[in-house]
C-alpha cells in the first residue's frame, strides 16, 4: 500500500479542497481511503510519501488529442515513413503521461486499438487510452483530397484509416466496421474545419438521416459518437442527432446552448489548438488555404466558450494536440479555460470529473474516491492560486497511474 499525505487535497469533484489530505492506495492499484490525514489510520508496512506544502489531485485528462499527428506540413508528412511515425507515438504517449495526463481520448489518432493494448500490457508507457475510429464523408473534414487529384487523408499509412461512406446504408456498414475494430467512440465531423484541404468550417457534413444512423449503430453496441463541429449548423445537427460530445463548438448561439443543456451533451472546446492556430500559426506548416480559415473560427471560438461556461454546459478539457511540439503541454488547456472565464477549480473539474464522464470512464477514474483507480498527481504549489503550475514539469512531483509511480520526484 502507498499513503500520500499532502498539504492540500483536491478530489476533482469540485468541493472544498482539504488541508492535510491523505490518499491511501491498495496493492490492486485502486484507492482505498481519501480524506483528512489525521483521521485515517495507516496500516503498518505502508510506503508513506509526505508532501506538506504540495497539492494532490486526480490525474488529468486530455479528452481530445491526436497522438499520431506530428506535423501538418505536406512536405514533411511525405518524408516520414509510417514506421517512424508509429514508433514516435510511443515517445509521445510517454511524454504525455509524464506531463500528468493519465487518461487520453484519442480523437481518431489515426490509430487502431493496438496502442491501447500496448499501454495496458505495459509494452509502452502512456496514459489510459480511450479511442475513436472515424467515419468520413466524401469531401468532408477528414477527406484529404487535393486538387492535383491526390488523396492524402490523415490516415496515410497509419494503422487504420477512416471508413469513407455516403448514404444511410453505407454509413451503417461503416459504423459497424469501425465498431468491430474495438473502438470506444465513433468520430464524425458534422462541419468542415481549418486544416482540411477541401472544406470550410461553416460547411455542414452528413444528412440528419446519416448522422442518426451512426448514433444508432454506436448506441446499439453500448458506444457513443464524438462530433467535430465548428460551424453553427454543424453543431446543431450533431446535437439533434444525439452525439455524446461536441468537439470545438466554435460558433455557439443561444439555441445551440439551449440544446446542449436540454440534452446534457458534453462540449470539448479545445482552446489549446485554436489559441495556437491563432497565435502561433507558423509552427503548424499549414497550407495557405488552411491558414485563411483560422480567423473566422478564432474570432468566434473564445466568445462561444465564455457563453458556454456562463450557461453551465458540461465542459470537458481536451487540447486537440495535432503537432509534435504540442504533445506534453496538455495542461495548458486549463490555463486557457481560466483565462477565458473558468475559475481554477472549474478548470480542474473539467479536466478530471467532467472529462471522465465525457470519455465514459467515470466509473473507473476521474476523481479521488475509494474504489477508483489510483490515478493522481502531486504538484509543488497550489493550482487554485496559479493554474499554470500544472504545466510546469519542474513542479510535477508525482504521476501515478493505477497505483504505479511513473514520475516520482518526492
Ligand atoms: Zn481534433
């Protein structure tokens, strides 16, 4: 057993933080007790980590990440062998875990569930993986068709591609093909996006019949749909069709906000990627066409987040990390949430409890509670006073996943 006694304990549920808190973990990797250190007896033989003046909190989530994407430069992509990209992913996952991210939802990597199995069996180090397989419509956000009559989708040579399908019977088959591969989510794009070569962010994708057929197929197998949606109509179509989470949500109006609240749909606003595209566009190696689309999204995006936050929509933390230099700085999402209207506690809850619900793993992880997996971090300082310390790896003293220490500087 391991006992961690910290100056401050944040359980991820949003209540009052506890001074002099203790988490006791069992040999099975689960949490046994959480609470006031003075009231919890520590069994003899327990390894005890004393960290007064430090804060213990649940391991963080990134609910929207693309772990296999490392560059958007067309030239660079063409010169990277698939094997290198796949092996590099192992390093990306380790870097992400060591940054305090203990669960990551891969929003169509594009990768198959072998990565999840590699982490679960200990072949590579990484966060728990929740994985999405994608269905793409012709000419949509995932379709990498270039006017030179070349198709270069983001699945080029990776371990699994999107299933291209148009029309209800075709999307039913495509959904079943994605689900038989063992994915946890189906990813669709109900609007266009920035990085794609043949669409605009306010284009809508799929008919309502197609979307509802995909949602039905997912639910029939106990799974759910995550929808990339930037434009207003695409967002509403996704909500109306019954997706589990809307990704980005750049152009919200009152009607869309009402639909989120009525349906209990999760929003993953991916502030990190939009902020980086708006302020550091040169780092992405984007085409001129992609760059020309940033403005219209960024102009509305942060205002939409502020409106969503004020309305009380369930907001999960996800970065949409899509380049090598972004991986590992996932906790920046919390700083951006605070900059745009969340309290530090709201940001932490978004990156723990709410994200665990958005990723549909809340029965196992996401909060510090007895019975849940011992996924937790210890940071030097108080993130409620300075949320940015969560992304400062010199202040990250402990990263534990399933009771095992992956980073330990205590
Ligand atoms: Zn994405």
